[in-house]
């Protein structure tokens, strides 16, 4: 899953793709690099200093890009939003995934997904998109996130979303310290055992930067290390800013993962 942030302030690509033509060009480029899904977001959720964005601003950023891509992009489109007003327009303009970092906390979001029978990504987070880092406290992070995801998946099914369309995500960096992220990554088999495809969004995040370094190349190497572990453990989707190296990493890690003896 290639990340495309049409925001002024995302932590990694903020400001790069505010121009719709540039954003659309990046979507085509990522598809050409092997991204199987393009995830477009118009609200930053970085741990420090993000601001909530009203739906009309999210839409003003997204719609021109979706219009440029509609019917032309060869791979499915995902919209990274918590807001049903935004998801609804994106679905009309061709999106087939709702990536909701609040795991369908807005009841209308589940109805929309059921009506459209689109794919949904349900992510774990505590607190809101702008203050989640204050909630990074757990008795046992793995148990708590597992319980949350299982409950949200069940709620989505009860709302009429087909089980085959539900993807779960433990939410690396969302109300999580680096140690929490590593505990999740070391126990991915337990998340896979929930029986839904798993998505991991580690790309260039600060827990990687702390160990790998600040330079782009170091961030990509660190991201690939995490993604290799994730795919070998059975993770189905890796959300990345740099699809080309991620595709190679995933191909090799998947070969190792599928050679596992039980
Ligand atoms: N991470 C970010 C945004 N959306 N969605 C899912 N499902 N999983 C993630 O881990 C995830 C996500 C944050 O990364 P990014 O989009 O690069 O930054 P920003 O929130 O600053 O736009």
C-alpha cells in the first residue's frame, strides 16, 4: 500500500503533494513501482502538533486528486479518513477501501462501508488523532490491542460488513511508545491468528528513525527491516512511502514466511 498524503503537514511527505497534478503523478508512479493499493490521506495524525482538519478542507484537498485518478489508476484506491462525509465522497469517486484510524468509531462509517461493501482497515488507537501519544500506557499492550481489534472486527461484521472485507491494523506509533511497537512486532503471529488480513504501517516512523538514523536511505532500510519481519510473520499489507524497496522486501519475506514448517 503506497502512502500519498495531500496535506501541508504530514511528518514525512507533508507539503509535497498539495498540488493535485503532482499528487496524481505520485499515485501513478507508486503504482508503477509495484504498489497494489494507493492510500490517500488529507489529515495528518503525526504524534506531535497535528491539527484536526474539518471535513470541507479534507474534501477540498482530496476531490481534485480523486477526479484526476478516477478510471485511470490501475490499482485500487484507499481513503485514509475518520469522517463519513469524506469517505462517502471518496467512495463515489472510485475509492474501494476506507482506511479508518479510529476503527469505524463514527457509526455512519460502518453503515457506509456495509452499503458499498468496500474494504475497511480497522486500526487501533487510543485518544484522538492529535493527542494519542498522551495515552501510550498499557498493562499489556499486545493483549489490549488484540482485544480491541477482535471487538471492532465483530462490531463491523454485526454492522453488515462482510468478514472478507475487514483488515486489522495494530496502529504502530498511535498511542504507542517504541517499546510498545516492538512488543507488537514481536508478537505478530498472535495478531495474524485473529483470522483477518493484517496491515502494518511502520514506514519512516520515529521508532525506526531512533535506531536507523534520519537520512532517507536509513529510514528506508529501517522500514524494510520492520516490513521483512512483518511479512515473514504473515502480515498481508505493508503501508509504505517507498513502494519499490518494499516490494522486493515483501517478495523475499513472503517466500520465507510460506516455507515455515508447523
Ligand atoms: N499511519 C499513519 C496514517 N495512517 N493508517 C493505518 N491504517 N496504519 C498506520 O500505521 C497509519 C495510517 C501515519 O503516517 P503518515 O500517513 O505517513 O503521516 P501523517 O499522519 O502525518 O499524514
